[in-house]
C-alpha cells in the first residue's frame, strides 16, 4: 500500500514556475518531460479571456531550480479557434514533440489531432517548430519515445507513439507510431469503437503500454472500464493485458515505469461508497494487482483521483493527483512508496 511521503526530501519542494497571466486568463499544464539536453518542458493550455478561446501553450526551462528560467516556446490559437497541448516527450536526437488538439471555428467546427515537433539548431541556438502529424476529427492526449532495442523489431532507431481518440459519434481509441522522427505516421492500434486512449509509455525492454477506457455492461448498464494494452514487438501487434472496474466505473489516467522498468498505471474508480477512489495497479508475479485504493473515509473524506506516476533516482515511486476533504475542498496530493 502506498503511503504519504515522510522523507526529508518531501519538505524541500519549491515553486519552479508560477505563470501570472492577465486578469481573467487561466493556465492549465497537462504534460511535463525532460528533453535529451536536460531542459524541462511543460505543455498545456492558456485561456485568453479577451478572445474567449484556449491557446496551445508550451513552456521550457533550462534550469528549473530557478523560478525565472521558464519561457514560452510555442503559443498560439489555430484558425481563430481553441487549441490545447496535452503531452510532451523528447527523443534521443534532442527533438521535442508535443501532442494535443486544435479546434476549427464554427462553422463547420470540429477538432484536429495535432503533433508538433521542435528542433534545436546548434548554429544559432534556437528552436524551430513544425507540424508533424495532423488529421480532422481527432484529439491526441499522450506521447512517448521508446528507444531502439536490438531485440525488438519495428522500433527502428527509436519510435514515437502518440495516443488519443477519434471524435464524433464513432469516436474510438487510436495509437499512432513514427519510426523516422515524426516525418511519417501510421495507425497501429484501434481496438474497438467507443474505447478511448489516454496515455502511453514504454519500458527498457521495448514493450509499449497504452492506457485508456473501454465500455462494458454491468447488470445491463453500460459503464467505463479500465483498459491497458501492450505491444511487445514495437507496435506491430497488441493485446489487452489488464481490465478493471472499481464499483461502477474505472479510468486510468497515467502510466509510467518503476525503478526496475516495470509498468505502473494510475487513475481512479468509483467505489462502493459512492466516492471516486485513487487507484494504482501494477503487475505482480505476472498478475495485474491493485496496490493502492485510496478514497472516501480512508483518504481525506471525499473523492480522490490519481493522474500521474514516475520514480525518482532512489527508486521511490511517486504518484500525483488530488483529493477532496469533508468540506468539499480539493487538495494537491503526492503519494510515495519506497
């Protein structure tokens, strides 16, 4: 069972980036990752109150230990509509990739799946941006770079995997792959109509994990089911390795690796007490198992939701999310296990 961090390091948190937009504006960071050079990137959205729309917003820090080192790297709306950056990843060549969506103005409206690529020039020390992948009626929510592995075919010199969903009445889970630095993309997994992919990660052995939602019927009622799909051959073939429903529904929101390179999936499920519970699942001796179920009276009194997971250099597993207390207030939460 995961417990609250009590190590000395837990008291050394500090504010690295505190963006103060114009009055009425709002910012929401959704993704965070380091690039090959050690720069820290954040990706999200900026709401412009004067324009009434959301901008695609990407920031970078070359020294995140100082609060004044962050700067905007990619900021704009598309075609007069809204846009949001949802996840960011770097590859082994130093490039950075951001995925999300852009909305077209009405009429006709609709959303576009979008992948943007940033390339660094050592000549003039600048970053340049280009659209690497785009198609209508789609939204991308996660991206990961899986390094080359001589024992795994289909990864090339390293593969990018972008995941999300097509939109509209026939919206479905979609996983796309590029083995040439984002120049060309192909769809490699669409398990079923109605399923929705959220995040993707890869381990040191070349396995790729995509987490999201599927639909099943429980007592005649259609509910959301926790779904994990894995590819052990670089995205050529896929299999469902974990399904889970907590009470009446469950949703995985993040996937990462522990210090041993094994996958850890985090999210939330609706418990029998009527509250959403913070859920952490991982394979133990080959069987996917819930290792943290935290919510309701066992937490702060209300619902709890896990959103992200990573491990530190000491091997501690860190899970981030939020939890609601008895008064209805939401709390920023980080839980850890050694």
